[in-house]
C-alpha cells in the first residue's frame, strides 16, 4: 500500500509542474456506460477504456483474459470460457452477482447466480470496452455494487465501401476459430455483421468447447434529428467442464470408490464424478429509436432502448445423473431523456432521467435418478426511476448528484415434488454524489459517495435440491426471508495526463455493507451475513509513450483488503479475494505495422471458496509471463502469442466446500501454450 501512496504523491507533484498544452484531451473519450453521453474526463468515477488497439496488442485469447488486464479486475477462466468469473469490488464467490456486464447497453447478467456468460461475446466483434470501478447503482441499479462493464461492439461507418474481413486462429489444444466480418455504410445507414465458429479441446481432459455465433447491427439515421438502431444475435454452444480436483486421493462414500487427486490424475486430469456436460442457446433482438434536437439554448436527447432475449441451457452431471434444464426469457424497456442546458456563461447543467423496466421469467427442471422431477417457475419484474444531475463550472469543477428508486416483484411456484408458492416485493433506493476538479483539460481529482444495493437472485431465494454424500443431501430450499444487501461507498481518485504521453492514475475505495448476501458454509444455503463487511482497495496505474510511441511501458497494481465485521466470522477475511493484483509489460513498435508485447500478471494469495472461518491453507499466489507479436502487410495481418512462458503451475481458484470425507478442490490452469492467427481484409 505504500507503493500506491508514493504514486499518489508523485502524481500530485506532477500536477504542480503540469503543462496542459502538451497532452491530448480526455474529453474526446465518450463513455456510453455513463448513460448521459459523458466523457471519461467529466465523470467523477474511476473509468478505464480498453481501446481497439489495446485489444489488438493483447495476448488475451478471450474476453475474461482481456478484462483481467484492467486495474482492480480479477478475471479468471476456470476450465474454459464457459466457466469464468469477473471479480470487482472484492466479493469473491458472489462477484458474479455484484458486477453489471452490458453489451451495447443490454444486460448480459442473468436473474440467477450463474452471472453473465462471457462465451457469448467473441473478441473479434469488440470495438472497445468501458470499465467503471465502484458502484453504479443510480444508473444501473441491481448488481452494480462492484462495478459496471460495457462491451461496445463494432459498427459500420457512414459513406464507406463494403469490406469483408476473414480471420482464422489455432492454438495448442487443437483449437481453431474462423470468423467473417462484413462492414460498411451509406450516407444515412450503416451495417455490421460478425460470424464466428470455434472449437477447442482446452487444457484438461473432458474440457471440450464448441460454439457458433453471429451478431448483426444496422443503424439508420434518416434525418439529423431522428434515428433508429437495430441489433440481433444468436449463440449456440456445447461444452464439457472437468470440475475441481483435490490435491490427494480420497474415498467418497457417496460414489463408493476412491477418487484420484492431482498426483494420480495429473494437472490435466479430472475427477470423473465432477464432470459436467452442457449446451446453451441464446438469442436477442434490440431496437433503439432516438432523437436529438435543440430547444432554444438547450439540447434534448431522447431514446427508447427495447430488448428481448431468450436462453436455453441444459447441464448434466454424468457421474450422478443429476440434470438441470433452464428456460430463461428477459425483456428490457428503458426510455431516457438527457437535457443539456447552459445556466450561465460559466455554468453548464446536464440532467439525465429515465425509467428502467426489466422482466425475467425462468422455468427450471431438476432431475435425479429414482426421484420425481422438480419443476419451478420463477419470475422477477423490476421497475426503477432514476435522475442524475451534473453541473460543470468553468469547465473545471464537476458536481454530480443522483438518486434511484426501485420496486421489484418476485414470484416462485414449485409445481412438482412439493407444491409451494410465495412472492416478495422489496423496495430499495440508491444515491450518488461526487465532486471533481480538472486542474488541466486532461487531468482531474475526484471524490464520490454512493449508497448502493443488491437484490437477491432467483436461486438465492430458491436453491435446487442437490445430492451430496450419504446423509448429506441438500433438499430444495426456499429463502423468503432474504433482505437486500446495502452499502455505503467512498471513493477518492486522481487521473493525470499533465505530460504528453504520460498517463497516471490512483484510486482509493472503501465500502461497508449491511446484509451482504453470501453462501453460508455452515448451512449450505444463501443468507444475509449477520454483521457488517468491509471492502477496501487501492489501485495505481501508469503508462508512458516513448520515442513517438515506439516504446510503451505500462503497469497497474491493486491492493485489496476484506473483512467480516462482527457476526459469526468477525475479524476474518472474505474468501476468494486475492490480497494483490498486478499487470505490467512493455510494447515495442520498431517499424510501421509491427508490434510486440511482453507482459506479466500477478495474483496474490486468497482463502478458498467457502472458507469463511479462514482455517484452510490459502490458494498460493502466482505470476505468469506472456509474449505476443503482430505484423501487417497490405491487407494481411498475422499474429502469434506465447502464454505462460515459464510453464508456471498454478490454480485459478480453490473451493473449501466439501462433505466430511472430501478435501478442498482446485482448478489447475494451463501450462505453456501458443496461439496464432491471420486476418485478411478485402
């Protein structure tokens, strides 16, 4: 933490020496996730942008690996891209329910505990990514306690000829991916189409993944005032997940046999009774009519985002025969108004207000041999109104205040094994206030306070029956007494670009939560923690462009502390939260269209999932090194990446959950591997 303090002191020193005329204006970076057409420089938030160039230079092979390069984001690929976790805000196992992930503003989150499925988004279709660290409750409501990620897909450009781009990639695990991109535009219409087909055996046995997906986007702007955006997509996949594996062999009374550990099965091996087979189909259709016009000295911006999504998922545990089928539908209706007005020659005001309606339905079928099928129909309907007012004085002082009120109705109807029905209708509020000062056009210091909330997921209110070892079966459980989780967040940050090509930043965040929703390891059910919890982080990042951008070193470091305050685990750390995160490297661009990057990632120690008592050995820290290179010639671009160069053996995460005769289980990560690809544009 002393490192971060030194960085902040250094930044403040640079401020005194700043010459603002030498740097590029942060105001040119528009953040769609702001919902108010704000630029990164005018937001009293910790905002990171992953640009298209960042994506091209990264050795990341998938979206989670790319997100893991952002300060404060702990992103993990457990076995394949179908089993991922994005941790922002230090929530550990519950992180999937505390981060909102959007695609062009549409929620990728599901109403259950599984979180957003990042396999639905291919890297080749992404233009850039916006990451807002800290609570975004006023604008996004439920799930936005830890942060907001908005994935912005590519779109066509007006008055451009049609272009076709073909891509092909291979990797060490018999993986291959082929893609097609069609893009172009007329004077008033743009279009974009992306198709990808991929398959891979992945690192471990019984770890296959196959997927086909496409996305289409058409934007039509018949006048300077009115326009409408259309997007539609479909995804289909089949996969196998090898599950966790213990360090040592152990005897399972449930299966009546000895199960091999890592020493016997090897790092690529599996627990044959923990394998899961699955398939998913997902489709969506979005329409957004919008209009923008001047009314006197004010500018009025109206939009009406509408989305429909349907997802089908089947999961089978072949060892026990346990099978689950999910049929999920969601609908979003989000009208929004932005009114921008100059109040005086020195004072500008922007008012953003809107209404969010999101409706989920889920039909869940649970089957286990020799048992009756269990069928649960559940729905969640949420309504929210929000208002955010932003004042800018002399283009330097930034003040924002906002509020959100939300009303949510849940209905659960179990129709088979046991006929049971209940409903809940919680009402919650969120608030936000921030103050910032731009000491030059490219640099700012800001403070922010947010009162956040998170509502229970559908499967936190209802938990499936699950067979455990003999005498430890978990029956279906209803939890109608769950309360919303609420928190008070305080954030202080600085973003500095006082010198041309030098980017520095540091952010301090502290939050205390009441009724934090977690999986109680003592009862094997979800509940509200009976005390409070404290989440604290310090982040620092820096990058420098040298020799006209021919050399660019970069680094970011995050220190994290979590603690149960009072209650049954008072004084203990929240499991599955690393104490440190770091990403660093250097990019060389010796000649035009040739670039190469060396990078390293560090993840600190953390307690295993379920070890709220902090009595199990921690998952060991690890560090990996990667290299990538890219070269373009005319309309052809080739790239190669070498990952985990030192063949480091490490675990993505470990779980302390286990029945009395089962030890901790771990998820081995890939060793040294290579990937390569080619892109041809016509």
